[in-house]
């Protein structure tokens, strides 16, 4: 079962979570264009948005896919792989 997660950015509006990167850090993209990416960190100081390039977002997702495959998390692996093929063809 999948749950979609959204977050409101003060400038770019609604963001859609692509994947968890590590504890307290997730990769988000703008909901409609999916061309602007952010690493969102949640800490005791609050939420912080770090913009990342499309290439860095792709590398982050590749890294997460390898980790999921290694850990045998098949469903999450398949979902992220499908999202990757849809948003980063080629």
C-alpha cells in the first residue's frame, strides 16, 4: 500500500514526495511541472528546503533504488523504478 505525501513550499507551492533519502530527509519535486527538486530535512530547528539539480535528484533516486534492491524491499523498489522511468527517461 502506498501513501502519497505532499508538502507546501512557501514559494513553489505544493510539492510531491518522490522518496525517502535517509532518516529525516526526503526528496520532493514540484507537483505539476516536476522540474524543480528539493531535499527536505526535518530537524529540531524545523523543516529546511535545499534545492537540488535534476541530475542530483536523479543520482539520489538511483542511490535509493540500489539500497531498496539490496535490502529486498521489492514493492517500494518497483514503485520508485517506475517513477524513475516515467520522469527520467533514457
